[in-house]
C-alpha cells in the first residue's frame, strides 16, 4: 500500500505531480476556457462579491495564504485568510457579497465546520475546497470544488496541500475570467504554466537524494528557522510546521521582512535557516530583498539552506546549502518550493527513528473543537 516507500508520507510526497495534474484535469472546455461547473454559486453572485474570506486550519490555512496573493493579484478582490477557530469566535463582517472559502483535506475538521455554519447563518456564500468526497463540510456549503489528491493517509499533509493551492489558483483564474479582470490570453498563459507544474514537481522529486542527505546530517539540530517573502512566506510557515509535526523539532517560519523587527535576535553561530528565494525573473524587488535577508542572517553566523530557482546565481555566494527548483512564475512557485521542505522533514524524522506517518499527539482529522 505504501507503493514501495518507507512511509505513506513519502508515497504521498511522490504522488504530488499526479495530485496537481488530477486537480487541473477536466476543468477547461474545448476552447481552453476554465469551466468550474461544480461551482454552483450563481454567476451574478460571483460577479458581485466584494470580499473573500478563506477559513481553514493548519496546512490548509497556509494554502489559503498562497491563494490570497494570487486571487488579489488576478481578481482585485480583497482576500482575508483566517484560522477557522479565530473566525468563529470573533464577530466577522459578512454580507451576501462575501464569499467564504473553506479549505479542508478531510472535510471533517470541526473548527472549520463550525466556521462554515457561522458564515452561512450570517448570510455569506460558502465555497468548500475539500479532498474527501461525501464529507460533512461540502454537504453544509453552498458549493464545492474538489481537490483530486486521492486519499491522504499520513497525518502530515503533503499532496492535499499542493492540490488545495492548485484549486485556489483555478478559483482565482475563474473569477478573473468571469469578472474580466484579466485578459483571456493572460489567463491562458497562466493555465499553461500551471499545466507545466506536475513535471516540474517531478524534477524536484528526482533530486531528492541531496535533500535527504542534508536532513540526515542535521538530525540532531535543536531548532530551525524558515524565512520567505510574498508567497514564500506561507511556504516558510509550512516548512516549519512539517518539522514540528513529525520530527518534534522547534521550528519557526517568518516573513523575511520581519527579521529586523525581532527574530534576527535568535540568530547565533550555526543556527540553520532555510530561506525560500523568489524568482530572480520577477519584475519587482522581491528577489534582491531576499538576497539581502540571506546576507543578513549569514553575517550573524547562520547556516543558510536556500531554495532557489535554477539559474539564480545571485544566491550562490550566501548559500551554505543550495536546493534548486525549476524556474516557475512567482505566484505558482509554492508548488515546487515546498517539496524539498517536505522531503527534508520526512527524512529527518526517519533519521531520528520516529513514526513519520503517526506523529505523537496528532490525529489525521480533528473532529473536536
Ligand atoms: C498539517 C496537518 C494539519 C491539517 C489541519 C486541517 O500537516 O495535517 O495542520 O492541515 O488539521 O485539516 P483539514 O485539511 O482536514 O481540515
């Protein structure tokens, strides 16, 4: 059942090219336009929404963070991302023009379900992005966009995360198409870039040996920091969460720009710091800002583990260890950048002799509040 892998987590990491491809499959018509028939919310409503609130927990919430960057950029609709349990217990402002997007692998997470109920009681439309057919959250939502990752067995979420991000991109591009906030050819171009992702993820998997070797060598480190900007920020958070969950190592993800506002005080000689470098081909200053952050932590003694695009030479002088990922447009890059971090956590947990699939104190689906 583990397909020859040591753990379900490893198998599921390797299922990711297919999880992304399957989530994209069948969602365009003959002319290449996006067609999300399942999205049974009236088009008039989708045209009139003036705010999106993503509610989710854990890894699913990080996919929502990625969605925020993409949907705001493509659709010019403000997107908030909120942990479902926090959303539920404040007094959120919801109107019939608010689209609430509930993201969940299991479809049974009680915190998320309660938030869905709350949102609907307040008159908002709720769209569920869920992996498990027949689960409760889609039944209680106005519409559902299924991720097609297949069953996820390991407690630590991997392929569901990539499928959630993919579904969020589809939603964003669909809204952009419907609302005319992007030209048809731009949407087509992005869809084509998205179609190229499964092969790119595969190429990261093909290079996994190097990541595993580093993980084994670092198995006794007591703490790791993760830095990223823009969509690299949720990737940093996810990399840290994986390490906490399965390797029981203290790990923190930060927005790289936040360093000098506090976290840089943590940097001491030898502190390992992962940095997710954005594409140097982006038109903004994102890349050069991150290169400065790498320099800053390294100047204070950090050991830097840098995830960077192929061909990015600017990071080379400051990376103690470099993991390459294929060139990908910034907004889509989390689908490749997170993969080495998943492999790293899995290998490190294994090297420590831990049960990768069944970490202590955690359950696959959290059906209590
Ligand atoms: C992380 C993880 C959890 C879940 C969270 C939400 O690896 O597994 O953080 O992502 O409990 O679960 P779902 O997506 O089932 O609602």
